[in-house]
């Protein structure tokens, strides 16, 4: 059974989203990640061991520890630029 955790920062950012459409998109994406944890793009360098997926204008960062069958949602942010 997959163990799912959320960082306090992740929960805080999600709670601040007011747009219902964006919140729903993120909720669906979280469900998809739980079903297929390796769906995200593996990150490199200092962020090695984490994965990232796009959710509209947001990027969702998470870590999947296959040996422990653990999924940790780390951050949700807008890519600046």
C-alpha cells in the first residue's frame, strides 16, 4: 500500500489557491500521481531524487521512494520568468 505524505509547505500553498478550476486540476493531478508515481519528470543536480509535473501554471514537486513505497508531495509553485 502506497504511503502518501505532504510537506507543511505543500499544504499551505494548496490552501491559498482561490481559483476552483486550478484547485480541481491539482486535485486530479495528485490522484494521477498516486496511481502512477513515476509519471513526473526526474529532476537532476541539487534536486535529484525528486520529480516534477505541470499543473497549468503551477509545478508540483514530489518525491517517490520506491523501496519504501512512499510518496511525498514537497512543493507547489509557479515558475517565474
